[in-house]
C-alpha cells in the first residue's frame, strides 16, 4: 500500500524552501515580485507574501519563484513524516 505524506507538513516544507532561499539571498517579497515580473509572472508582493506564507501553491509557482531567485539546487527540509494507514 502506498504511503502518503502529511499535507500540512508538505506545505511547511514548500514555504520553508522558498523563505530560506529568499533569506540567504537577502531578497524580500518586493524584490521577488520584481524578479518574477522580469520572467513574465505578474505577482504583487502582497499576493506573493500570502501565497508563500500559506504554503499552498503549485509546483509551477514554486519553480518560478526559485528560478527568479537564481536557484539551481534545493535541499528538502526533513525528515518528512510518512503517514501510514497500517496499524
């Protein structure tokens, strides 16, 4: 039987990856918005903040953000917990 990851934990991991990358590069939401605009993605800094803080966004959105941040490699924060229905 396949294992499932806890959805909330994955949301936390996704937003952590973006936030950590932004922090390392000293990029705030205004700067990220400007960088995304150069890539053809029109996102206000307020909208970016809301989406990233919720952690609920598509892989496409995440890759756009990471690309705008110049990321070529990401580290998955972990360990992620596998939820099993086997008792």
